[in-house]
C-alpha cells in the first residue's frame, strides 16, 4: 500500500479536517493510503477497528478520538505492531476499571493552589494551558480533562496563575503543558512567555508539546519567531516510536533547533508499541541523530483505561539494561516511575525501589516517603528484582 495524498499544508486547516470518529478514520486512511474499505478490513487491524466501532459511543464518551492526516500518513496497515494505529485506535479494554487505576493517580488536581497550576515539587510548577491536542493518545495520563472542552484555564485564571508564580520566589521553573500548549495561538503564547521571562526568579521555561510529532505543520516560521524572542527555552516533545519520525517531523525539529531551542524527548513505555529492545534502540538513536536528546522513558501511569499499554516495571528495567553499552550513553533516557498520590518521579531501577513482590512495587520518593504501585500481571510473569526489606 503506498501513500497517495499529503495532508493540508496549513496547520489550522489540517486540524479542522482531522478524523474525529471511526468512520472518519476509515475514510482518511482510504484517502491517505489509496486503499478501499475492504482493503483496510483485510489487514491485521480489521478486528481491532471492528471492536472499536462496536463500542464507539462508550469509548468516545470516556475519551475523544481525533487524529491528524500527517500522523495517519505514517500508519502501516500491513503491520500488526503499527505504532501509529496502536496509539490512536480506541480499544474496548479502556472501559475496564481495575481497582488500582484512578482518574488522577498523580494527584495533580489536589496540588493546585490556583486553577490550572500544579505545585507539587518545591521549585517548579506545571501549568495546563490548553486541554486540546492534535491527536488524542489512548494512553494519555490526563484523560480526565484532556479533550474536554471548557476545562482549561482562560482569561482571569491565566492572570491568577501568573500572579501565583510572581509571588512565589521559591519557584525556578515553569512547565507549560496541557493538553498541548502549542494548540494556543502564537499571540497568546507570546504574551505568556513574555510574562514568564519577566519574572526574575524563573530560571527555566519548558514547553511540553507533541505537535512536532502529531501536527508538524504547527511549527511555523511565525511560531519559531515567537520562541526565538523568548529564548532560551526548552521544548520537550514526545516521540514513542521511530515510525513517528516522518520527514515533516524532522523538518519541525530542524526549525526548532534553528531557533536555539533545547530539544528533549520524553517517551512512554507502551506494550505493543515500543516494548522491545529494537523499538527503543531505533527510537533513541533516531532522536539523537536528529539533535533531540532522549530525556525520560516513563512507566505508564496507573490511569483509568490504559492497562492494555502497561509493561511490567521489571521488563522496562531489563530493556534499559540491555540498551546500556549498546547505544551511546547520551542517547539513553532515564527510565522513571511517577509515584501515585503525588510522590513525584523517581528512577525506576535504583535505590528508590524498596521492594517488589506479588503485592506490587514499593518506591521511596525524594522526601523518603513510600508509595505503592500495583503489580502488572502477565501470564509469564517472573519477579526477578532483588527484594529489599522495608515496610510500606
Ligand atoms: S498529546 Fe499528550 S496530552 Fe495530548 S492526548 Fe497525547 S499524551 Fe495526552
């Protein structure tokens, strides 16, 4: 199957015409890959598409579906581990509710001094500027609000957040997140970045955006000018698989680099997407080759409706161990677990792990408090980590 059509060139146009339901997905795949519906329904994806269609209204009511043409163009329908379809196609298992999964496992909303701002670590805040994204990833850790119109802060809430940041001189870093902060207009971003750069105690402004992956056309010359104006800035993007690094994404990366932006990448370890040594190796090497430093590999959080993606922590540790020495150290990200209840991030394989047994994983955070993660069961599951005696 070859690609026959390219996406609309203007990013707003592309966003407006993206597939918003499963009928749309099938039609866009037909157009972009020059195939018929029956071609699609004879690929390894047929069963999964049919299951998603059957449960579509329930799945959409939990978490919206949307995918851009530039992202879908990289799909490989003939491949049962297609990293593009695997990340965007809804799955009926999202409707399961294991007891340990929560809407907000990291307690981001209960650490909000003002709407839209999480202040969890002493020296930094996470600011949710928009709950819109170009593509809705089925493993999203913020399913509780991402994609839901009207949940993002606006107007006076932006002023309130800025006032909080100004008043708290212990803050040294602001992370602009969401959703995707680059779904805001250039003018709004310009204003927010200008305000942050005017605060003396803020040493670092970081933008977390998946647009270079999911809507590379968003990285326009005009946006680059805005970012350049407020340099130095760090942009942490989110590639999970080398399949996502299309020529348009590489061009977006080149543009960002030309503006002097420090480019980092965070990935999530995802079952069926990137949970092999080959997948991770190719991803990390491709990123470093193109000037993006792999920063974090995240253990998939205990968010409601994402268990189909969760890889046992032991497996993640093994994968990272196997990669060490096989790829340059600079291409290796830190494999981290974000502790439930707001404990913060800790390296997955380290002295932070107190105990791993059939009851779960017990990690200690930077303050010495213990946090428990549920075990991730697999039929061939082996508990191979050394047990360290410590009580919960
Ligand atoms: S781009 Fe990020 S915030 Fe948006 S759906 Fe994907 S993972 Fe969630």
